[in-house]
C-alpha cells in the first residue's frame, strides 16, 4: 500500500521536505500544458521550491503574517499550488473559491474571511475582483495571473510577483523559515467554504493537523505510489481534491498534472496517461453509459463477446475479493477478455490507470462492479468538508460497492438512532476485521480530522459538534458487516402525505445507469405519491429515436413524442414493480435544460439544489400532480 515519502507536521513542511528529498532527483512535482507551445511541461521540485519561496517573500513584504487570509480564485494550475504553499509557509490561511461563483458570492466570502490578498487567474476572474474590490475593506491587493488590459493600481501581475519575490527571499528567508518551524498541528491551514444548497456558505476551518492526519491515515489504505501520475480536474477549492489529489498524491511521491479545463479532460487523459484517476461519480456514470450505448448498437456477436468478457472479469474480481488467486484457465480467459474488450475501456482513461478513487457523492453499485470487472477498481470513500474530508474508504482488495467501506485509522464513526439519539454501534479504524451490523441512524464521528469549527460562526459550530465532541454529519447510514452504507441526507428525507419517510437519493441512483436518463430528481414532500423530473440524455435519446423510426425537427418535439413518452413510462413501471408501495414513482415530466452550477440548480460539488429546482418548476410539478 501507499506511504508518505517524508514525515511532516504541516502542509509547508511537506513541500520543503519533499523538495529536499528530490533536490538531486529528476522526479517532477507538477505538470501543465503550455498553450502557446501546445506541449506538456514539468516543474521540478527544486523549481517549485524557488517559486514558493518567491511568492512567500513577496507576501511577507506586503505584510501577510500568521493567521492572515489569502484568497485564491483560480482553476487548478501550478500557480494555485505555489500560492497555497507560500501562504501557509507564512502561517497564513488559504481561502480558495470556486471559479463558477458569481461576483456577489465572491464578495461575500472575501468579506466574511477578511482576506488580505486575492489571487485570480483569467480575465473573467479578474473582472470579478474589479467588481468587488471596493466592497471588501480588508482586501489590499489583487494578484492576476492574466495580464490586465490596462494598468489597475491595486493589481499586480503574477510575473512581477515572482520576479520581485526572488530578489526579496534572501532578505526574509530566515524570518519566514522560523515561522514555518513554529507552526503547530492546531494552526488553521485553510478555510473551505461549503457550497450549501441553501443560505450563505460557511467557512470550514481545517488545520494542518486535519490535513496531515488524513494523509497518514489514508495512504496505507490506497495504492498511491512514488512516480504515480494524477490528472487534476476536480476543483482544488473542494476538500476531496485538496486531500486526495494534492496532499496525499504529492506526499506519496506522485506527480500532479493539471487539466487544461473540465471540457478538455478527455483529450488530456490521452495525452497525460495518468496512473491514478480521482473523480466524482458523474464521470464514471457518463463513461459507463457511453460504453453500454456502444455495446447496444453493436452486432449480436459483439454483444456476446462483451457479456462473456464482463462475466469473466467479475469472476476474477470475486476471486481477488475473496483473497484467492484466479486459476490458470480463468487467468487465460481474463487475458483474452482484456485484449478484446477491457483494453478499449482502459484507453478511455489514458491506458495506464491502475485504479480510481471516487468521492463527493454516491457511486451506483452497478457502475462500481462494472469497472472493477474491467480491471479499473473504483475505490469509493466518504466524508464531508468538515471532516477534511475522509471518514471511510473501501478496501482495495475487497471493495463492497454500494457501501463506502471501512472507517480509516484514528477515526471513530458511530450510528446514532434518530428516534432517541442513542448510539447503537461504533467502529474505529483499528477495530477491523469487524462484522458489526446496525440498524439505520445518523452518522456521527470523532477524530483528528474533524474541523476546528466554522469561521466566525460559533452558533453553527455548536449545532454540528455536540457537548461530547461528536460531529454530526447529517447523513443517515448503517454498518453492514463492518462496511458503512449511506442512505441519504437527513434534510433530503421526504415525508409523504401518508407520513412515510422516503430518501430520494437511493431511488435516483437506480436510474443513473439508464442510457436515456441524464439527470433525475424525485419529488414527493407532503404529497400522496412520488413523481420525478427527468433531464433526458438527448444524444442517446436522439440515437434511440432514429433507430425506432422517429423523425423530429427539434429536441422539444422528441420529448413530446408518444413513443418516447411510452418508453420512459415503461422505464418507471419496471422500477416501480420492485419498489415498496410508498417508493413507487407514479408520474414524471421532462426538463430540457440540464441541472448545472451555472443555472443555479447544482452546487459547485455537483449536488442537486432540491429546493431551488422545486421552486423553479413549481407550476410544472403542480400540473403533474393535478393530471395524475
């Protein structure tokens, strides 16, 4: 399993000890695509250290001291990592923002955090900084990676910061290094603002100890090795990418390549050839649906070969999960299955991925089992921003898809019954092997990864961390033979008109493997029965319609076509045949516009803003219930 190359007690100490370790080695730290040359370029550890020192010296010269906040509004790129490490070298606090945030929310976070310096990347992000600068009294300077079209008094360019910083480092180096050496695990490392589905975001205070304990606990559970390569495209403003795709990856001696953009990920995978893939379930869901669509459109022979290969892969996965070595005949069959089928799936991800890590939302079990059989184990973990974020990880050798695995070392997870708040079962990472099985309840936890609290919000902190020190996740779950299974968020629970408690998440997950469904939200709060709003996968639906002799002029005609409506009605009837009576979906309506961050119907971490969606489609929902 993986391990940290060096020991460290703070984030900047990790960078400096790695830089010393690789001072005379060719191992690169970061990679990025030079858009002018259209080639990938590496940044060595010595070069990275020089740039971190330069930015730290510049910020120190500008008055940044321990506890000061430096905000970053940027896509994943080397400048993000350099600014983060430089800020923390001074004992400062990284306040990273999602690039999708509008100027009003950027202003809120800058003011709430009291950020002193603000790094922005592109011209679009610089315009946001210009829009809000005067409204943020504690903001003193903006550093822009993009060169402004005209000089702005409070804006410095990245190139100037690096140049000035290199001349300033000799002057301040002793003072700065003394600050780093004085940092403690209790010092705040980052403020990560939760992208709440309602209300203003809250700043989660994560300490150096939170992040370092995560690396120490998680690396032995996953096979990130020295020399591994990760294509980073999940926002670094999210705790999952910060911990898994940044701290843990670099600590193990891996290299981070920054994707050009989310849109360019497919091309970048084939250029970079990563060995580790860290992603959210939606990426795997879409890949699965594309693969299955291609199979469905293939010849009967192709379908038979695919089914045989998948069955063979499943046998191999089952054997390995049971701790057994596949027999010679099965091994030979698997080699052939890989050559005929699985190699093409591997090529979709660059051809070298040994395993993937999934987080941020639930991974449908069907999809997890599929990729595991294909030789790309998807290791699902669970946690929240407030837990830095990992609480549990599925074992590499025996993942149980549909669960989020075993509790990590040093952490305790308990199940608290909702009816009487009694703890009905608990496990720490050191308790395994375990067959603990419990009934359902709220997931609560303790450990060195639990946040210090919400920034300037003691009331909200006390609402989630009780008098006994338990952090209340707000998630419902249970233990099954030691594996943790998540049901849904407590606040997502629907209470039907008949008083039934229904969690929509698991119901929605059952439709994510349907090639015709892109997105779905289940409706039913205070209603007599459940219904759904569906965003069809228009590309797959158009191909399906063509194969069924349906010809239309525009998409709106397609989703109104009787044959299409009949097909989706059949899909929901098939689901409802096996569902409990109170979980049957009685009707549905199509929505053409996908739920997205840009239109305000999803959070930056791709979670549905259920109340916003229901408010936006109130009339459609009401008419659906009237018609039913």
